[in-house]
C-alpha cells in the first residue's frame, strides 16, 4: 500500500531581485532538512536570504496548519525542502540618462519564489513501527510524539531596501 506524501508550499511573488541571484541561495537549501535549511538561510550573506528564511518558515507553518486541520500526524523533524524555484516575474523597463541627450534602456528583474516542503519517505524515526500480521489481532498504536521545530537564536536583521527614483531625460 503506497502512502501518498503531502507537500506544503509557500510563495513569495514580485521580489525585487533577479532570479539568478535568488537561485544561488535556493540551491543551498534544496533537498536539506527544514531545520538545517532554516539555519543556512539565516546565516547566508545575500540580500534575498532573509526573504527565503521567512518563506521557509511560512511553508513550515502551512504544514502545521494543514496537518492540524486535516487531523493528520505530521513529524516536523522529518520535513525537507522538496522544491525550491525562482521563476522570472515581469520586468520593469527603465530609462537611464546618457551623454548628449540620449537615453539608455535597462530592465529591473522581478522574481517569483516557490518553496515546497514534504515529509521524507522511509526515514528513520524514533518510534519503531511493527508490521501487523493477518493472523494476530490488530494492536492499538501509541500516538507518535510531536516535537516542535527549534527557533533560530540569531535572526538576521532585514536590510531596508533602498528605493531609487528613475529619472527620465527631458530631451
């Protein structure tokens, strides 16, 4: 009997960073356990890292909420980052003044970030599961002990984003 693993996701859309730069941080956390991924995102020195850290916490909170609503047993320590994508968003076209009254065009890239966490299949857990035989009477299983994910002690302070006003050439 195949057990279907549930995925829990979170999205951050229209982030003011290029997808290439976001992928640098996402590649660091892809496939890792949630706790290890949170620590990695917290201590990565990239401007998008605090956003990814917040997004990962959101996906973890979504997993807890959905599991509580559906009444399913969720082992938070058994979660890992299954999917980490940085897709292109719309590009903002801007104009920069150039010498002799000309204008150079450039593009500000936006990113849609998608994170998905899932429970590992066949991972070793602290609770040993005994397979039931057809001849023996079904035994009641003790509820598995749930452990809360540890919060990171040191949080990076978010660097305030500087807004630059685009100037248009008058000539």
